[in-house]
């Protein structure tokens, strides 16, 4: 899902959180966690040697195969599990729960709308597969590249 779509969904989620809680901080936390999770794409872009980041350039770099390793550190079900665990074991669950909700919505929408495998958003899956986009993404270009490597 594109960052602009996450911005819209996160704004709606943040507003809904405010309407339910009548407090600003959980609303802001939910909004920011839902939207800023994509900041890890910027790190991957530069880590792969690309220059002058923009969303358009990032998408082009993914399609053209310039992104050789897709780490996406924040896009991780393991991180979500840790956040859920912390919600149940810390003394700040109210604020943390809404942060976790924003983050979970982001991951759910990415899983639903991005061309990825079921395991793609498990960090350990990406790590065990060398962060290779041709393995962790389901696009024609990546599938062709994966077949070429096995032949």
C-alpha cells in the first residue's frame, strides 16, 4: 500500500481513536504508528545505493531491481508480537495499545494490498531468504528473476 493511502487510513484511525478516547495522545500515537512505519523504506533505498529519495524513485527502484536487499525493519510481525506482549505486561497499556493498533493496521493493509507472500512481513523469513526481493515479493519481474537464478 502506498504511503499516501496509509496517511489517509491513519488519519481516519487517529480521528476515530480521538472520538472514542476523547484524548489526543493515543490518537496521535495511533496515527503516527500507522503512517510512519514506512520510514524503513527510505533506509532500504539509501542502503541499496540509490540517491535522492522520493516515493516515485523508490517504486521505480523496486520495479527495476535496484533494491537488491529489502530489509523493511519496521514491517515485522515479530515487532507486532512484541508490542502486543508489552501491551499486556507494562503499566502504560493505554498509550501503547493505540500505538500497537496503528502499527497492526499498517501491517494488515500492506499484507492485503501489496504483492507479497504470506510470510513476507516476518522479519525472520526475509532474513533467512537473504532479504532478496525476488523471493519475498510476488511480482512478475521478481518471479522471473527468481526462476532465472534457479535454472
